[in-house]
C-alpha cells in the first residue's frame, strides 16, 4: 500500500513564525502536492512538484513556498505565518497521470 | 477551463436508505474523474475513478458512479447507506494527465441518521 505521512497531525504556531510542514511518500511517485482545506471551499492547490527540485504554483501560492530536494519528500514552508493561514493542510502524491494518495493532514492553528 | 460543481453541500439520509451525491464537471481535456471520501480527522481516500471504458464504475464500500458525457455528470450512488458512511465526499477532475493535477469540488457532507 502507498503510504503518505505528514510530520504533525496538529500544530500551533504564533503569528510571524516560520513554519515547516513535511510530507514523505514511500512509493517512488514523481508528483507531489500540497493543498489547504477550508470549510465550504473544498481543497485548494497551493503548490505541486513533478520532479526533484521542480515545482509549480497552484491556485493559492501566496504566502507559501516549497522545497523538494529528494523524490520522497516535499516540504511546505510558511515564511511568516499569519492567522489567515490557519487551516487543514493535506499532502498527496501520484504516479504520472494517476490518482492521488493523501496523507492524514496537519491541522495548523496560527495565533 | 476545467471545473467541478457538487450540487449539494449537505445530504441527510436515514440508515439503509439509498443516496445519490451529485457532481457536474467541465473539461477541455481527456476526462478522468474521481470520487474521494474523507472521514472525520483523516485524509482523503479514493472511492472510485473513471478513466475510460464502462461508464458505470464500482468502487469500495458498495459505492458506484455513472459517467454521463452528454450531461457532463459523474454522480455517486449507494443503494443502502450505513452510519459508517457519514463523511465528506469530494468529486475531482484531472486537469493534466502529465502532472496528475486535479480540481476538486467543494465537497458534500453525507449525514446518515439512525
């Protein structure tokens, strides 16, 4: 079975802090994705990566950056956390063109 | 441009009753469609997918969906629901078959009552 793990299930940070969310997949997938999920808005794509060191902006990249130094690991970085970034963050991975497999999510609260 | 609309934000239903969750899409590329389920405090899990072939797709947990090209719909159905089916359901369409990038609908909360 494909396994996608995220570094934390729950995280509380203060406004202005730098926040790292880590995602690791164990199935050698080329593609990895970061989403945020908010009530009534569904899932919105922040960034995705289709290869090591390659990344593309999604629909809502402002305030976020990403890093993919190794194929199995995709990190989401909040350079200076703000309260409007309080959300559920979901990581996913996929083989080229196939379904995405999701991690359990990280619920981030910024106070 | 691709888009997905889930027509109901909440669907309450009694246990053992049938249910249909509606999804309409628009796509200018090859149509690959997915339904995902999210149980409370968990990530998304794939229920079923349509890539090609038979328009009636069977998934896990007794769910099925029918791809209707003329109506641009991909509705999810189950003939008899259980309390354990209470969850949020997301319909998604692929934007790029190269990158696997998806667009998701807003989600439908299925509330199964005893």
